[in-house]
């Protein structure tokens, strides 16, 4: 009798990055227990072409409904279902600007810390778990001001020290950066204190861009990190700077699946995921792509040629390319990332126009 493939619990499976990670993990031959907040999210996932085309789907993909990963004991039962690995992608990359300053800690930072602790604690209580992969962010190692306000002379890498976030937080995004840094620090402290049987890989992507197969409407697509990109491509003159670094969603998803290989990635460590390194890209290049190849979308009012998105140059040590070397990934460039998003945007807009 064949030995069944190892089983992975993936949180955030119904999210933009979580779904692509789910697909990559199944394609790599693992069985997956996908955590979703609602049962209808599982039905939505099962309806996608990427999932439908996978072999042996019935035995390789199951679901568990967990409404709130940050709730006490949220993963206690799920990890008992023959889990050897956990991938925790249920960690926001963007945050609503409507959160008021008095709730930055309770609504942004504390949920991040609680969900991090829940994952690590559930794994600690489950002897079969040997690897936990955590989705962090460039925001976990680069301070808010370096990313969004002032060009920094600092250079960031996989092993950059975790910053001590300043307070008070000037806005919700600064609180999110603080939450990412605090979560990384909490993970490090947990490993030192508890010396668990498993190892932890922290993946730290820059701004994640690309097609979102779960998006059925243009409104669905215009969310999260993709929304940050689409704002100026739809004509908005954005005043807030964006960091000059991006990465393709498929590459980030593939890195999550490859992080499960405890022979290739033999110990606890961090990986910064970015497409170009160095000073990064200038956001006006995205507008150049629209001007060159998406004029029809602009004529129909779905895109614009006059939006503005200022860039904040951040330096990443590209000489190391640790993720590329270890995972064997040739990261897709900015052009492919933007075109992947714009192709789907125009496709959805066309469909919506025909359905009127």
C-alpha cells in the first residue's frame, strides 16, 4: 500500500495569496487541509479551474471552517487531523484606513500577535508537526518611515534585525508595519523559549501583485495589494508613497510550498521575497505599460493615462538572492506582474460590460 503524502494545514486559503499557495502546495504533491472562515469559501475554491484540474482532488483536499484564527484555541482541533506541516498565510498585507487610532492595537496589532501565537502553540502541542511556514512581510524588517515616507540609506536583507516600532502610530498602515515586526519578534522569542520539535520559515514578500483567480468581479480584484497598484492606473493621483519593491504572487506561493522541504531548507530561517532587489522599481513604469498596450481599456474608462503614484526608494541587498538560490525560483519581473493584473482587470470589465 502506498504511503499517503504528507498533510499540510493552510490558513487563509480563501485569500489572494493563500489560494495561490493552496494550489502550489497541491501541485507539489501534498495533501491539504484548507482553513476557511466560511463554508461557502470552500465551495468557491472548489469551483476554480486551477483546483478542478488537479488529480485525486477528493483525497488530497479537505476543508475546515475556522471563523477567526485569532480566537483562543482556534487551531486546536484542526492540527489533530494528521498534520505534519502548517502554512500560515492568514495575515493581512493591507489594512483599512477607517480603523481609528484608538483601535490600532486592538484591531490590527493584537490579532496579528494572537494568530501567530495560536499557530505556534497548536504546532507545539502536536508532535507530528515538523515545519511551520509563516507569511510575514518586508514590513516586518523595514520600519514604516523607511518604506512609505523617507528614502532610506539602509539596505535590507533576509537577516536584517527586527525593528522596534515607534509609537504613537501615525496611521493604520504604520500600525500594520508594527504588527508585522512584533509578530516576527514574537516568533523568534517563542522558538527560544519553547525549543519546539518543529522549525519555522518566515517568508517576507514585498508588495504582492498578480492575477487573483478567486476574483469574479472587478470589485473583487480591486482589493488588498492589487488595489494599491490599481489606484493610479485608474486615474487617481495618490499622495502616499509606495515602496519600490514588488513580487509576483505565483512566485510567493511557490516559495511557500518549497519551504516545506526540510532537507532543502534544513533549519529555521527567514527569506526575503522580491523580484529585483537593489533600489527596486519606479511606479510610473506601470503607467507606461498602460499607455503602450492597454489604450483600449483607457478609452473605455476602465484605466487611465494620467494617474500618479509616487515611489519611495528602498534598498534590498540583491547580491545575496538567498530565496532564488535555495528555492530555485527565477522571480518574474515588474512587467509580468502588472500585465497579469491588468489582463484580468480588462477581462472582468469586458464581461461586466457585456452582462449589462
